[in-house]
C-alpha cells in the first residue's frame, strides 16, 4: 500500500512540472496596436500611420515569437518625375526643341507582415522589457505611366506606356519594447524598432507605436 502511494506521489511530482511547463509554452496573447512607420523610398519620404494585429506565442519563460499583420494609412503615395529629353526640329529651322517625358508613379502598400523573436526581462510583477529582432515584409504594388510627346504643335499627340507590378520588400528589424501589466490578462506595451533594408537604394525603416495585449493560457 505504501509503495502504491509513493508511486502515485512520484507520478504527480513528475507530472506537475511537465504540466506547468506545457501550460507556460502554450501561453499566447492577442495584440492590437497603432503607431507610425517611415518610408524606405527616397521618392516618397515621410511617415504613415500603421495599424497592426497579431499574437505573441510563448516558447519559454523568457522567449516568445511575435507575428504581426498591418495596414498603412495612407497606403498609396504618388510622385511625378520628368525623365528623358526628346528633341524635335524647330518649325522655323532653328535649334532643335527639347521636351521631356513625364513619369507619374505610385506605390501602394497592400500589407505589412512581421515575424519577430522577443527576449523578455521581468521587473517585479508589473513591468517587463524586451528585445526584438526579426524580419518585416511589405507587399507593394508599383504603377507607372510614362507619357512621351510626339508633336510640338498638338499637346494631345502622345505615346503612353503603363506598367503595374507587385514586389515584396523586406527589412531586418531590431528594437526594444516595454510594458506594464494592467491586470492578469491585459498589458499595455510601447515599442520602437529600426529596420535595415534588404534591398539596395532603400533607407532604414523606423517604426514606433503602442499596443494592447490580451493574454490567454
């Protein structure tokens, strides 16, 4: 009888840490945030608002994986550029007259997606800071309309060339966040990140904001 009781007690001791560990690893939080993100393009500098939703999946007491999907506002930016010069014979026989082709272009951000690893440090029962690193992708639709004049006397005589492509641009993010526990389930977090571009001729992306997290076990 004592052997049976001892065996049951040993099994419970073994199972308890395993159960606690499984529960900790399975912990997840759903996140909703808002902030600002800078453009990586020299043609369309400036910032846009960024709304995100996502989740933090706990891998261990200190490590988690963050998945995010976002939408920018404004999502589309336009610019106009005058490019190649074309020369026509002057009607009076003078020097050739040059006219430039005009390029009207836009880039539309269809979605922002991020996959980040997070290392956390707990400070007391309410405060936590974390380091973030990972990849941030932006799905972009580029559109160009190039107009080339074909007549000096009739401005309506032009040739137009239109192109429409989609690309995925990426940055390597690293940053920091800090949060406060409002209750057992709710957290408020602020963050700041810098994204090094993975493509040439692009600038560093800066992203800052705040999010609310709802934790589940």
